[in-house]
DNA sequence: CTGAAAGCGCTTACAG
DNA sequence: CTGAAAGCGCTTACAG
C-alpha cells in the first residue's frame, strides 16, 4: 500500500502500541476504547470487557505524556520535605506513596534541607511539571514560595502542623501542645530546673519550645537561662556536645527536654560517658520516638508522633481535593502520644 | 473577529502561555523559538537572545507533557532503592538528585523494601511513565524484573555493586573485598574466633559474608558455628538480640563483624547493658559508617562506603548513556575505607 | 540559518 | 451509549 509506505517514510511513529491499536483489536472507535479503559461510566459493559481484553492481549500501556497533554492534568504529586535523614519524614513519605500510587499518582520528592531558597527552587522546578497536587512540610515559607503555590492553583496540603487560617489544608499535630505535655511530664516527676535543648530551630522546634515555656510558666519554673538554642542541624554528636555545654553552664539542671530524639540519644550517650546518672541526677526526654530510642541506656522517654497516619490522611485529603471535592474540616489534628521509658 | 469567537466557543484552550506566544512576542516562528530555548546550535545568536528575553518577559514555562509527547523522551529518571530508613540510601539519593536536577531531570523514587514483588510492581509502574533513565540497587533481581528493564530499552545503571558481566552498567564497590578487609582487621587484632552477624540477608550482606569467610579460611580460622544469619530487617533492637543470642551460644567468641552499623550499634548497647567489655573481651565491627557510630561507647569500628560519590558517578554515567554516548568502563569500583575506632 | 506542515498519542466537546 | 472532528503544546523531518 503506497499510502503506508509514504507514512513510514515521513513518519515519526515510535513503533509503540497506541490506543488506536487497541480500538482496532476490539473493533471499536478510539474514543470508546479510551472511555472503557478509564472507567468512564456510560459505556456498554460488553464493550468495556472487549476493550480491556484487547488491551491486556496487546500489553497496552497508555502514554502518560499524551494523556497529560490532552487532559491538562498530570499524574504527578510533588512532595516537599526538609530532610530524608530523619526517620520521621521517611515514615511520612512511605505512607504518602502507599496511598497515592494505587490511585495512579507518582510522587516527585524534593528535599529542601531546611533551606528556604532551596524550597523555592524546588517548588519552581516541580511546579513546571504541572503536578496535580502538592504536599509541603509546615506552614511557614517565604512570601515568594507561598505566592508560587497560590498562583499555581494546585491543591496543596500542609504536613506536620495544624493550621488555623482558612483555606489552608493541613494534617498534623499541635507541636506546641506536645511540647507542653512532655514538659508537664517532667514537672510531674518533681523536676523544677528543666532545660530545653533545641537545634535546627525550624518552626516546629520553636513551637515545641513555646509549649515548654507555657508549661514552665504555669508552674512558675521558667528560667530562660535553661534554654539552649543551636541553629546547626541535629545529630547525635551535637546532642552530646550540647549536653556537655549545658552541664558546664548549669550544673544545677535536673531535667532536659531535647527537641528531638537524635539530640536526646546523643545526650544520653554523653551522660553515660560522663557518668551522669539518668534519670537519678538528670531526667532526659526526646521527641518523635525514632529507631533506637528504646535501645538506649536507659531507654528514652519521648513523644510519639503519628507520622504514618499523617502521611496517609494528608494523601487522602489531597486525593479528594484533586477530584475537586470539598474537604471538611480543612485542618486535621492527629495528636501525639507520650512514651514514658526509663530516662525520666 | 468571528473566527476567534468560534475558537473560544469550541476551544479547549487552557489559557496557558505557549511557545506560540513567545514566538509572537519575539517576532519569530514557533520552531525558531523552540530551537532557541532548547539551545539547539545553528540559530542566529541575536534571535536566541530575543527569544530568551521574550520568554523571560512573559514568564514562559514549557509544558513537559507536550515536550515529552513530541520528542518521545521524558524528563524522568526512575530510581529504585530498598529502603529510605537506611542513611546509606538517603546519601545516595541526595547525590543523585543534585546531579540529575541541574541537567533538567526529575527523579521518580521507588522504595522496594527488599521485596522482589514490590520491585517488579514499581518497575512496571515507573516504566509506564517512560523514563529516560533507570537507576536500580544491586545486580540481582527476578527474571521478570530483569526482562522488564531489558525490554524497555531504557538505559540503566546498577548501584552499590560492581559488575563483571558485559553490557551491565554499574557503580559501587566490592562488598566482598570490604567484608574481607574488615575481617582481616579483626584477625590482625589477634582475634581468632570471629563471628559474623547478618540480617536482611540481601545480596550485598551475603557478599560481605563471603569476604568474611575468605579471610577466615585463609587464616585457617573459619568456623561455621560462628555465623549468625537472620532474615529479619536490621535494627538496633535486632542487633542487641542477636548479640545476646551469640553470646549464649558461643561464650568463647572474641570478635563480631555485624553486617551493618544498625546491628552493630544495637550490639554495642547490649554489650554495655550486659557488662561485656568492648573491645577487652569482645571486639565489635560494623559496616557503612552511619550517623551515631562515632558516638557509641566505645566508638564503632566500621567500613565507610562512598555512597555520595557512588550516587554522583552513577548519575553522571546515566546522563551520558541518556545522551547516547558510549561509556567506558561500564563498571566503576569506588572502593571503601576502614574506619578504625575504639571498638576493636 | 529559518519556517510551513505534519505529527506525537491521547481526550474534550459536540452531535447523534 | 457511540463516534468523527478537533485540539492539547510541543518537536521532527523536510525544504529552502
């Protein structure tokens, strides 16, 4: 057939199997095949079956680029988190992916390293891929970053915090309430001189600090000299160093609330090394309940945050928003749980 | 203009800024605008400038779906790793993303959880997005998974191991040589009854075990009764339990090579709890040099693996393959480094 | 060095 | 419930 030869000569055909092949195989038009495969209702069930069988027989796989171009909606969800080296975010991501993938979405993961400029760059980059949805960590960002999100019109759910502002979707917990609770636990163990040791100083750490202050002020035991704030990133080594610094500066300290378990584990190991009895002389608490905290000597008292549940709920909320459904309430507080172990 | 009205009425126009708008603004044809923006050579530099300025002025962002459809090549690279809760893979990923993103690629990250079926499902899912490149962990996979990769024709680089087989691209290190080296270090510290404690039992752990056996056989000190193999996933808690089991079974053991630092840290903490002197009565070594290993009591002797370098080199190699360039050699061995600390 | 035409593989909007 | 036409926003292949 000369027509086919001509086509072949000038063609840019990729040789790939297309919807047209499936339609031909099933004896229907491409549009019907498209509808049958997407599960659009209002197609004769017999035809749906025929098309599905034809697609399976030919091992047909739809082209996401063509689909995205024609429908103006991609299968991408962009997820921005500060760090992957924190088990918290790993658990969060795992839950997000397990929820989104069965729904046909693929995640674009961006790591901001707690850097506002990097977050902005990632946002610009990922938004250029026209994702159908957006998951970001926390509520605070640069005005430019916030404007980028708003201007994109892409549905967005904020992770790890709870939001009061209208039109802001979020799933998380009250970091401040959790910080208050663990401090109250320390007070209940008859400690008065309770220190706060924080690093990284991202918004959630500062909210925990606020909770700590609340609890101590209520007990009339707040002492700013017991707050040790370090902007460097958290690590076991930093936790150890900060405990030593605290002990040197305030030998009278009776308890420490480390803003996360990495720091607390390092502090616990330093106490062991220095021969500081825990909890005898010093009670120690952490935050997040990370791997290994239950193996410390003594096991670490901490706050368990429901990150898997947060990931699942946030992804589910986003799925609804992407379908254009109304979501109520816009903000979900999934709480926290005190895990009391030997260190307090 | 009635024509425009007609267009508007029937139109599916997204209202987005297109290449045609940029071309009009710059006073050139869309093809020229396309070429100018993509940096195709053979375009008048003056025109390139004019188009770039027009694009910037209008804040034009190309549509990746249209680009992918027209050019038959996506901007995606799929990356498959076993776990995100292992710092090793986090460092690897970070390096991969930092290399790939500036080149205009976006990564699709898939976590297999060391599950062959899950890897296959992820592969199928991500391959459907027609990525331009593929990065997978290790060389061993199910025949179906390997066939999927081969049939896709997508350039693929294997991570963490070195490959002997032709046509297999890989960047990593000899896990076996590293396992042998750390065992020889233990032998050099005049230990004879050296145990191997392994979990997860993925191919790389088994290669380390092979290196351990090699070293012990060469020294005439191999004793199968000192091998403790546990298929469960690694964790500090498991390391502690396995050390206790080992000590109960073989009180005469003089040294332990844990197949990774998670296990070794747990073992070290258990030894501390049990009052087993390290390295006095028992020498302990790990693998990977993870965060916290230098903070243990005593600090953990381990093997540092160059995962950031591996990530960077593998991504660079993939970039070449995606450009259709020849890559020589196909397999890169980036080595390892013994980190001797207090535990041996 | 530049451009008019055609096409990538889907889905939308309309008509029947 | 089904389909012919048009279009999504780019790039390829060809011609000049």
